[in-house]
């Protein structure tokens, strides 16, 4: 038996998803809520090179001050960051955090890891992303088929 893999879903006439494959794209419970060209990040982040920008009403390209406290004189202390649109790679990395249960700005939790393993372990996963580009399905494949990961 071959290792589970990612399949690119197609819109060509007569195309059928292989019988054991699971669709994990948008519209499914496994879909990535972080959308390339819509999801915003802040650069630099508070604790990393970049972070999810989950606050409302930020404009892409906006420069924003992030206040971390005040100094002895009561003046704000912090740093400036730029609001940018997330790349495909960053959206996949955000999904990795989300799928592992981190609450990104109260967005919610991804499916519990045991649930991912039980439903997706050993199965091919289908999404619309080109196979030569990063995709959240790769994250689900890693989680579902991790060595020694019992559901």
C-alpha cells in the first residue's frame, strides 16, 4: 500500500475523485480559513518575524503602533509594524497553528488531533491547490499520518 498523498482536484469533464480520497478544501470542515490575498499579517510580529493580524478594521499597507506598555513617564512603549496580505506559505503556516489547536485571536480551534487522525489517517487528501505549491492538506497529511500517533 502506498503512503497517503495530496491530490489536486480538477474541474475537467469526467473527473472523479478517487474513492478513498477525502476532499479537504474550502466548504469542507477541513478547509483552511486563512485565504491567500485576504488574510492579513503584521510584520514584524510581537514574538516572531510575522504574526496573524486578527484585529478588525486594519488596512493592508497600514503602519500601526503596537503598544506593549508605558514607561516611567506614562508614555506608550512598543513598536511599529506593517499590515500585509499573507502569502500562500504564511496561510499554510497559520493553518498549521490552527490545526494544532492554537486560538488565533479567538478564531476558534481546529479539529482535535485525534479526530484528524481517525478520519484522515491513511487516506489521500484532495484540494484545489497546485501540487507544486504549499497547501494546508500537507499539514493534515502530516498530522493524520504522524509516526506513532494513535487516534
